[in-house]
C-alpha cells in the first residue's frame, strides 16, 4: 500500500491524497460504504461502481466469519471474488460487533468468547485468529483487534481497556507479520487508537499506536453516543499526534457535518452505516439539506429527489414516488434511497477533496456544513 | 391499439403477433411483470427495460387507488409519469384484490364495498368508478370489473356470478365509451371471461364476451387453486371461442410450464407474481430447471446463477453468493433473484415466439417444458 499526500489545506488540517492498493487507487478524503455481510444493502455491485462511484467498501469480519463462513469465501478466492466487488476492501476486526451484537461475551486477556446472533453457537476471537480470519477474507486493509469502549465509560475501565488494546496490537502485528497474503495481492494492517473521551488516554494511545509505524492508523471508540464536540476534540488531539504521512481513518463517522468537520481535522477515511440505514427509514441527505421523505410535505412533490446531485436515481425518480415507495414498504424505496444517500456521501467527500486542492476548503466547508445540516 | 397476428403454429394454436399501443409495441406471446403498487418489487425501472427487457408491466388498481391515491397519480399525469416507466401499462380492475385481500367486502349488483387493508377505511368499487379510476391511473389497457370466483365454487354461484360479471361488463363498456383518455394517449378495455371450471359456463361466458367485440379479451378465474388440467381445459375451450384476431390474456398464470402450455392453446398475454414472489423466497427459474437456492446443495457452487440465460445478474453473481444473501435476508438477494426470474420469464416467451415464427414450436415446447419443470 502506498499513500501519497498531494495537497494540504492552509487554513485547516484537511488534506488530499491517494492510497494505492493492489485493487485500485483510492482518492482521499474518502467515504467507504458499509457492506456488512458482503453486500452494501440494497445496492448492486455495478451500482456501487457506476452510480455511487465507491472507491473502497467495508466488510464486517464478525458477520462474514459467521455467515457465509471462511470456507466458502476461501474457496472463492477471497471476498472480492465471492461478491464480485473488485475494488479495494477494508474489513473491521469484528470487535465492535462482538461487543454490540453478541448477547453474552466474555473479554479476557487472551481474547473474547461470544455467541453467534444467528444460531447461538460459541466462538472465540483473539488478536491472532482475527488476523488469520481477515487474511482469509482477503481484505486489502485489515483492522487490528481492539476493544471499543462504550460511552460513557469509567476512566479506569477506559485506561485498562486501552492498555489491553495496545497489548493486543502487539499480538496482531506479530501474527500479521508472520503470515502472508493468501491470494497474491498485498494486505496491510491498521492499528486503532482508543481511550474513550479522556484526552490523556487518547494522547497516550495515539503515541503508542504511532510508534508501531504501520502503513495507516485508525481512531476507534468514537461516534458511540458522545457529544459531537467531544468527538471533534478527541479527533483533533489524535490527528496532531498520528504521523501525517500515513492515512488516518475515523471509524463509524458520521453525519455529513461530522465528516466535513473531521476532514478539517485531518481525517482521510470514513465509514458509517448512516447513509444506508437511514435511507431505509426514508431519511435522505441531499445537496440542499436533509429530507425526511415520509413527511406529508413531500406527498405531491413531483420534482426529482436531488437534481443538483445528478445520477440516475436522484434525477429519475420523484420525491412523491419515493415517498410512496417508502410508505408502502416497497423494496425499491430502500434501493433508491440507499443509492441516493451513498452517491451524496461520495459526492460530498469528492467535493471536499476538490476544494482542498483548489485551496478554498475552509470557506466551502463552512457554507456546506450549514447547507447539508439543515432540515428541509 | 392495434393487434397484428404474424404467425400461426401449424401443430398447435400458438401464435406470434404484436400489439401496438401509444406507449410502444408489445411482441406476443408476452409475459407482463407485476408492479402492484407502481413498482415491480426490488427492480429499478431501468433494469426492467435494459436487463429484463419487459415490454409491458401491470399495475394493481386496488393498491394504487388506496396508495398513493388518484390525486397524486393524476397530478403527475398518470402512472407512467409517476413511476417513470414509459412503456405500456395494463391495470387490473381491482376485483381480485378486493375479494382476496380485503377483510370484509359485500358484493351487490351495484358494486362492491370493502375495507382498506391499510387503514380500514370503507370504499366502493362499481363497474363505472373502476373505469374512471383506471382512466385516471392512465393504463394503456384497462380491465373490466368482474367477480373472480374462488376454487372450488358451487355451480349455481359460478353461474350467477358470471351473469353478474356480464351485466357489469355492459356497464363498464358504457362508461368506458362515454369517457375519454385524460392524458392524450389511447386506452382500451379488455373484458374478462369467467365461469369457474364449468365447461358450459365458460362457453357461455366466452361467447358473451366475444360478442362485445372489444379490442382484446381476457380469461379470469383460473390459477386460483384448480388442477392444471382444469386450467388447460378451460383455456382451450375459451380460446376456441374468442376471436383469433384479438389478443387473448390469461390472467395470473403461472409456472413456466403453464405458460408454455397455454401459449400452445392460443394465449398471447400472461401475468403472474410467481417470478418475483418466489424470487424473494429463493426459488429460481432457470434455463436448466428450478433451483431452490436455499438448499445446502448450492452452498459451495461458485458458478454463475444461469450462464445460459445471460444478462448481468445471472452471469455476474454466483449461486453461492446468492444463497448467502437469501439466507442472510439481504435485500440484494431479493433484487438479484427477482431480476433473474423476470429475465427468465421474458426470455421464455421470447423463445416461444421465435420458435412459433421458425415453425418448430411444438417440438421445442415439449423439450423445454421438461427442462424448465425439473428441480435441480
């Protein structure tokens, strides 16, 4: 993996660059659509490429490990071959899902035992086997196994958890460096900064993680319920410590305004289920602001969903039609809204990139944050 | 509307022709995907056109009338403008849904009162207002308001119901002929033959319906649970009576084998929810036979869904991936399976047409019926 930083904004920490993987180049800042179980919900692979213009997608290790399982993914030659997405893929480490989805789980120094949400079967994730699993899934970017603390979180718990995450990282790196890619293309490991919302812990963690000198770094444990200001404060603090010549990935963030703010703080990569999950409930992010398409207001609005955004679904289908589909629980409603929202997210980070390159990011960001945050 | 019969099969009653509407030409025999609430479930409008190669789709009057309602459809300029499908549309009369979906309904000579399945509100359909409603929806082909009898059905009830359907047809024709298209393109009315599975009633009804001399004729009240042999017997009997220079539409039929058999009996038009409904449950109709993709058998099958069929979804996605999506209840599973099944149905009637034109329909049909009926 290669990261080239091409532009730095003079009035903020925003930057534009590119990440080169064996599955293609990613232009940063970038948003990564979430394909939990090997499918970005309600979106065809060709739509990801042609309509949304996704450059990298996510897979969730927890889900893929449980179903369809590693045997079939391995037999296919990795997730790219299994689901047909031939661009870069990043997999999370499964930690987050184990903590949030799995009913009963036990966290010990060695690893985490948990119960499958599908059939109740018992499994164990350790730093070592999570590396092996992600090797087998075949992600281009593999995430370290960490503990994502909840919010709020006691200081002592946050510190001890962070320290264990660092020890786990040691084990992740060791296993990752001892093993090889199974499918002939390069894979890279990103460690994750933790430390809840405590500045001293975040500082400690960022320094520890930076010292590992991996090819990219991530910030976890944010966007878990804390106020946005806390998220920005932690992100800013951590970005100042993480090396500037490596990509920085802020996990699980967020709203369009969150993304713009965190780009300004120096983040290069984002992922979030918000554009797809909210789409299925009828919340649209548009170039003019936020639309709850379920509202009476849109009942007779025969205008296209978002003519400014462009693209098939946003210009072809009307707001009134989409409202009807969402109210009628028609699958096509979820399809249209998901493609629209993801197209918007990719457009937004693409615009940010253009303005960083053009040198007017700060002004643009201020104006755009207001626009995309307003409720229409 | 214009119907041109171009070829007749010498060894069966199969025929090839074309129906010209103001929204385009339909090559018969044809299968019409069902778009109940103005959307063919899980399928984008461009996929209907480019992938499935649909030539005409259905809308359900009952559903569209209740939601989104006539005001917004009228304001849009009709259903074509509302949902963006610019090819021909046929709407059913709402009768079938009123009998099968609506909890409490009262059938009287004047019409039917029923309760909305959405909000319990009370409504009345009469032969007259159902014509007005379909005028307003803007279908190219409008169906007469009939009573679709259940199976089994007492002879006396079937006869009395059929007689009422004929009297209702009188009223439908009167209202239809007194009114005009609202959107500048021509609309046409198809009457419906009833009579349950009683040959004498079917004969009476076919003669009565033929005497109205409309531009096309339909056969209703079949595919409601009767044995396939009864369906074929009734269809054959009715086709022999209905004029050969008008298109014949067999409502709600059916499996690929049913369709091939009824093409041989002289049917030109079909519709059925089977390809889309069964798709959502993982049943695939393929050029090699029927696949239940949920079965263990397909777990490791990395072959494309149906390479012989061609097209994006059937060649791009593997059986193992589709099985995973259906098991995981991923929306994309419903999308892939729906496009595949509809593509197959359109391919099947297209092949039938080619073989009718080539003169070897009977031989082809015999072989193909076996192939498409076998379980893989």
